[in-house]
C-alpha cells in the first residue's frame, strides 16, 4: 500500500501550472497519462480534502485518493461530459473514501487529525476544532455534508450519488450541521 501511495503522490504532484481544455480530456481518454495528470492536478486539493474529510485519517485518505485515481483512470471513458470533470472526479473520490471508511470502520483519534496537517497549529485554531468535530459526525451525514460543502454538489447530484432521495439528502446535511454546531458549542463551553 505504501508504494502505491508514494506513486500517487509523485504522479499527482509532479505537474506545474495547468491549462485545461477539451484537448487535455481527449488526450487523457486516448491513454495519455500526462494529460490525465494535468486533469488531476487541477483538482488535487479538493480531491485530498474530500478523501480526508470523509475518512478522517491521513493514511486512509491516501488509500482513498489512490483508489480514486486508479478508478478514474480506468473508467475515464465513462465520463459522459454531462457535468464538469471536477464534479465527476469528486464523486469518484467520495465513493473511494466512503469505501475505505466503511472497510476500516475504526474510531478516529485527534492525533490522526493533527498528523494530517502539522502546520495547522500555526494557522487559525478553529480549523482544528472543526476537523475534530467533523470527525465525530456519523459517516452518512459527514459524506453528504462534504459533498455539498467541499465538492459543491447540488442536492440532486448528492441524491443520485448516494442513491437516496433529495429530502434525505437535505435531512442528512441538516443533521450534520446541527451535530457540528452542537460539538463546536460543547468545545467552546469547555
């Protein structure tokens, strides 16, 4: 697994500035790994954020990102172009992260959250609190919230992605937000 993670990090991280267009997507579909790397590079921060927020663990997020990249590469021909490429690959990342989180099914420690970004302590302290609180939100609610807030998907897109109706999506997002508010309020009271 570690070798795969290192390969993904090198592969995604080796690109510089990116200019995307239909030609890049067409080249990637034709099997051009460099073009695929350009597509992924443009979205790598959000892909990482989706994987990390859903799995709540750096190592699991790395595994999920690796699975996302492999799945996206192997199924690039299934991208129909009905939505933006970013929307499609965010869904692939969310599916991979949910799969890893379900397989691991282990509690998340604060050390895992802090190990992800050691420089966070140099930034705003609230980021740590939000991450820790988000880690405590149940997976179904957390997943819906991440897809809405990080991936910027609509309720309809989330419903299709999760295989649930729109009202359930709204309910899950509402419950996730309420749960976060409660956890953050409890943290402030301490």
